[in-house]
C-alpha cells in the first residue's frame, strides 16, 4: 500500500506545472547558477558538463525578466543578515569558476536585460596563471577521443604502464580520468596523453583576467570567491578549508575593494560543519554569505542554495528551457527532501 501511495504521489508531482510546484515549495528567493555560455566548443569543460548555448541563455534572461524580480547580491545579503524585504518572485543569478565567456558572452546579455549577477572566481586561475585540474581532465579526454584508434590504444598502454591500471577501452579511460582528484596525478595524466597545459592557457586564455574583473565591478556586477584551487573542501582539514575560504575572499576583496566577499563552495559544501563556517564569518569580516549547490534545499541563513542550470539531472541533453529546468528542480526537491 505504501509503495502504491508513493508511486501515486510521484506521478502527481511529475504531472504538476511549474506554478503549482512553486506553491508547494515557496521560497523568498530562488538562485540559479551557470558555468559557461557559448555557441562554440569549450573543450576544457565540454567533457564535464554541457555549456549553455547563447540563444538559450538569452531565452533564460527573457523568462526571468517576465516572471521574476532579479536582485543583486547586496539585496540578498541584506535580507539574510538584516531582514530587509525582497520583492515577490526574487531571483539571483551567478556563475562559478570564472571562465572568460562570463565577460565576453554572458556580460553583454546580462547588461542588455539589466539582470544583476555574481561571478565566483577561483583565485588561483585568474590571469590564466594555472588550470583547474578538472579542466585539465577535460582536455585529456578531448585529446583521447579525437585521436585515431591506434593512437588511443598506444595512450592506454602508456597509461597502464605509468599508473599501474588495467584500462582496455575509451569508456574505461573516461571513467577513470573523471575519478581523479589529485592534482599531481592529473599532471601526470596530461604528460601521458600529451596535453600541453601552459600552451593552452597562453593561447586559449580560458579564465578571466584582472582587467576584465575590474570592468565587471565597474559595471555593477558582484565578484565572489570560489577558493584558491577549486578543491572540494571536505577533503581538507578544517584549518586548510578555512584558509581556502578566507584567503580567496581576501584576494577578491583586494582586487575589487569590497569587504564581505561572498563565497561559493567548490563542488558543494557537503561535509563542512555549519558551526565551523559560521565561526569563519564571525571572525573575519572579509567573508560574506556562502553559496552552495543544493537547489531549493533550506540551510542556515548564511548559506544560499542554488539550482544548477547545466545539471544533467535537471537539463538532460543540455537544451531544456529554464522553465523546464526549474520544474524538474522543484520536482526533485519535493520528491527527495
């Protein structure tokens, strides 16, 4: 009986339109985030997740302009910290990782539709000083999949010899490469596969520069921190995690002249004690609100959860409309939380 009831409830929730789902899980504000918008291949991310085409991103902005009230980070902060009211149907947009497309492609559209946005930057990659290890993995996968079969087999042989693995095909290689979390191992993988990261950084310039960041600030956008190395913080000690948070916020503060810099957790804030995060904010004025990736889930008042627009879970195939992405996010929340 219970199983049948759950099945019927699930079917009913899935059938509901967005407006009805919103009524079942009301929020003062919803937050949506992206990584990359582009009509061209972005090979340092395309093997990790699908980027948002420009036409669809513009459609997203039109949808939000017509149905929601876009707010700034300061409005969101004042609501969370001071109890200031928000407009009905408030929404806040943000981008993670600090890719160059934020300036070149997203910024002009955001300005056209007068929609505020927060850009969370991994400070270690600003000015293309280095590359986040997951972006290196994507480059390795691109190198592998675009090579001839005989070269793929040669690379697998070199890989197995270097790492002591027993990988026999491309799907096994992709799964193994995506499982890597050690930056040193990823650097070795790049050598085995033949990916020249310094040359790619110099020629492609995948990340934002300081000059671009200054212009974003001058045009009214908020710049947030996303750690120094983009490593999942729960893998670190509390001391190390605290350093990643504080030092990246301080670096952004020096760059922008702003105190209380918002911080977006790399990957997610899973495994981080909330009292520990609260103490960092209490002890350091440089750290603003935290932003996580848990959709509509409610957390402590200083943690803002966001819906990932590029998520395969909410956007399978990469071409769903924003209304459909939101509908799936509400369904997921109502059925699983």
